[in-house]
C-alpha cells in the first residue's frame, strides 16, 4: 500500500465506492502513467483530464451498462510473447485491483528462495514476463495472492530436440455442468506435451466477462504448466470492438498493433498464427494485404524448419461451412510455394483432414480441422439439402459426398466427433494422432521432412 499512498490519482480511485468504476478508473490512471512523464505541467493536465473523465463517467454510469470489467480470481496460465527458450509470460486475474507479484525458482523448494517479479500496473489482470531464463530448464513459481500452490513450467530447449504439443479447437466453454472440455482435460493429463495450441473460439462470448471466467477456470488446469497459444475465433470476438478482450487475456507478440497475427519458434519448428478477421467491415474472407506481406516475409526466413500455420477458418472443408474459395485462392498457393507442412483450423465443429500435393518430393501440405473441443457438433450437415453427409463420417475414397476436385483428390477423412489432436515432432518425423474423447484413435498419420 505504500506505493498507492504516494500516488494522488490512485488515492482518488480507491475512494470510489463502486468496485467496477474503481477498476475502470485505475485502468485510466495506469494508461496515463504509461504514456507520460511526470512534471508539474503534466500533473496539472492529467488532473484536469481525470476530473473531467470522472464527472462524465459518473453521469454515464447511471444511463448505460458498465464497461467490460473483470472481477474473478482466475489463473495462473502461461503464454509466450518472446523467445520460448529464455522467457515465459505468466497471467492471472484478481477480483480487486492490486499490484501483481510472483516468486520463482529453479529449485523444488519454496520459490521465494530465489527471485521475486512484480507488475507495477495496478489492475485486475496481471501480466508478468520472466526473462533471462535458461533454455530447457524447469522452473517453479507461486503467486502469493492466489495461495500457496507451487506451479511448474519448462523453457524451450536450445537447438533441435524432440517435442510434443496438444491441439483443441472450438472449446466455447459455458457455465453449467461437466463439459466436453473437462473430459478432454482429464484425458490429456496422461500425455507428455510441451505446450497447448487452440484453433480459436475459446469462449462462448468474447464480449462477456463471465464467458472468459468459465473458460479460464478449466483452461488453467493445463495452462498453469503449459503455454497456451491460440488464434482468434469469431466467438472470441463476438463483435469487432471486443478484440481488445482477446488481447487482454492473450497478449501475444502480435505483428500488428491492431490485429492478431504472430509467430513463434519451438525447437526445429516454426508456428505462424493468422487472423481471419483483420479486414474490418468486410464480407469477404480474404486476409489484408498487410497480413499477406507479413506472412510471405515470415515464411521466407523460416524455410529450414517444420512449418505449421494456424488459421481459424479452414480453406478446405466438406462440413458445415464447406469450401472457403476466398482463402483457397489467396492462401493455398502461398502454402504450396513455401512448402508449408501443416495447416491447422477450427470453425467447423468436427474433425476433418485433407492432404494436398502429397506426391511432391517435399510431401505436400496436410490440412487439419479440429473443432471438436466442446462447441455443439454440426450434426445439421447430415440433413442439409445439398451435399449432406450420409453418415457421421466422411471418407471420400470410399464414398464422396460432393464431387469437387479437392474432395475427390485430397480429402482423407472427416467425422462428427468431440476430440483433440496430439503431435509428436521427432527431428525429421511428425506423428499426428486425432483422438476421440473415449480415447480411441480417429486418425494416425506420419509425415517426413
């Protein structure tokens, strides 16, 4: 409290009786800190700015719904927004604003024996990045304000080492009884993996704090020990102005200040995460020219690695949304040119796989749809008037449900089923298993680099 007492603005905020307005004003204050340097002139301007905003907001608060304010104790969970070998970012939330603090150590004893990291942003969402870590090393950490539990993470290895990761898409966790995501989390406890990838649609409504709380309560079980890397889905946004909420909970190293595409490395693999919603107010499915230029540049400097692309909306599909010819025409030639190994998508609430150009010397591109993480399965495709699935599965080599070239030549298998996908990267070999929630195997694939 010493830091708070020395700050006039935070004193004012603390006196506000309504907790939601109090949180809102502390965020305003923090934003003023971030963009200004203290001086007498600044203090005068900032005070006027704050008083004006205070008066205006008190009036508005009686006439409209309060702003998106998060008031839950959730987390912690991990992400990367820097080098996975030497950094980790730890995020958690609190009901009331506070300064974040955590303790961490390379040893198995109490974490406070080694180092303490603090976040001087007085808020309910706390983000602390640990730097100068040792590659391939296990660390222990604790967040005192959340209790005495000690959690563990491991930094990415130096050089080329085998690794594993999990994929789940379209979780859309909601309030209520035991969920599909709960069942998936129980199953993946038995697997050895280094990080978690989400194809998108983590929450039911990205504009609602309760939706994020429902999701984080369950995600944290794995996310507290394994970095969680996600693309942005349409439910994560809900409305375009709510992209900021996704950014609050997942502050990745975005390549654009206003959009949500980024990339990261792990061992001998490079992961590119695209944003299928970066064109504002557009009915087309194309990505912006800015994002396409960035994609080409990023692929160009990472040709010596396994190449994974994560994009929420799938180019290829025979399911509910079917083929996305805008994305096919814009992206698939780029994936072919740069010899992308795997393209991962969600959006369709089922599993499906395509393998294009598989007779090429480099092996072609495997397209995977994984949207079976909890959102309602798209059983409507069994009854649609045009090209319905005749069973809960679709194997075009046995019985194609539509006669376009892509389906007849490149579709491998599809199934209306809840599932997750397990990836094992062992130097020049990639093993992929799609797994139902009863533990049985949907598809088992091997790729060579």
